[in-house]
């Protein structure tokens, strides 16, 4: 298994990315998981000695260019073909890497996913998913969380199917429960999108739909997959991150609150494309990079992409 990592992505690159790699190697003795570290050798040089004991477990790939966090995604990928992000997607497209991780320009990661590895046939729109902590100590999967601000009912139905497959194959949950995020529990509640989506989810025999969920239900064990359009999902995600940061700054410690720390789950997978891609937070530190690598490895081990391909191929 070869996992490509953009070590130039994020506000604390490349130091935190390389520290994350070191921690991953310390925690995981599986030599079958080989990392491809993509970045500028000059910038990485002060930190690479930390990996001297693991030289047979990674390969450094020179990338002389870097796409900045605020550059225009499409323009930057076109003009900076020797950037760490562009090279990472090139490795994926050529099947020289089994997964790609990056905490850099999110737009460039999305554009690269769409135009380099491309959308799986039958998928209307790829979606970004993220774990949401629950009071029972487990997680639900929330999607979409920002890739698709405006959606049609059929998009949400596919998100429900993609989320169910992910939770089943990667998290090992049988027959995961699916809930539609809405402003009321009763059928017929909500905006036009929710009203039109509810009957489609209810009739779908390939998911275990449990109905509408209100905001107060999100952190409880009512569903394993939480479905909404990216506008709502992103607001929920950013609000949760903000709450965690506020209470952390005030010195308040709580076991449940700690589960809101984005570094615990690393990054968010893009579901519905032809290769595994994990997007990390721009302010990712060591733990986040370590966990991003672990998430990517689990997705590859679960053969998730081929499972999704098979699922949607059977619909055509």
C-alpha cells in the first residue's frame, strides 16, 4: 500500500506533517504501508532526520512548487503542475499511489479530485464527509459538509447511500441508520429540498432510513449517517469546531467535548471519486496528520472505492 502525503499543505508545513509521519511510524509497525512524501527538499531538510530510523518506509518526492492557501484552485493547478498537490493527484491518476492526503488549499484538493481522478460513473456529485461525536462514545457520519452548498433531492439520496457504504465498510457498522437533517421530525416538515428528499429516502430499499432528525438529535445515537446539503453541514461543522475552541481556551475539560477536536479524526474523505482522497484542516498539527494517514489506510484496506463503484454500476 502506497499513501501519498503533501507535506507542504497546511499552516505549519512541513514540520507538523513530518512529525505526524514520525508518530505514525512509531505507532504502526506495518512495513506494507509505504508513504510517499511530496514536498520541497529545502523546506523539508531540517525535519527529515526525524525519519532516519524509517528510511525504508517512505520515499521523498521533490515538488518545487507550492499552491498557497488563498490561490485560485483551478488557476493554480493549471499553472503549478510541479506543485505538491498536482504531483499527488498525478500519482493517484497513474496508480502509483493508493491514496492521497493533503491539508493545503481545499479548493485545489477538490478540483484535483474532480479533474484528475474524476467522479465514479453513476455518481452525480462527490461529497465530503466528517465524523460527528455522539454522547454514547461513538460517531455518526455527516455529509455533505461543504462540497455542495446547493443540492437536489437525488444528490441527498446518493449522499445517504455513500455514507451508508462508508460507515459499513470502514467503521464496520451493519445496516447503518440514516437520518435526514431537518427542522422537524414529522414527514412533510422542512424546506422544499427536505420535503422532496424524504419520500425518496423512505422508498429507498438500499438504506436504513429512520426519518427526519432535528439539530438536537445530532449528538445522540439516533442515526449513524446524517444527511444534509453542504451549506447546512458546513455551518454545523464550523460551529462545533468553534464551541470546542471556545471551551478549550477557557480551560474547560470534558471527555465528550474532546471528541470535537478535529485532530482526533484527522481529515475528511471525499466520497464518490475514483481514488481515496483525504482533506485535512489547514491548521492541522502532528496528531491530525497521523490520523489522516490511518484513515487513508483504512479506506484502502476496505477497498471502499471498488465497493462504491460496484454499488452504483448495478444501478445503471
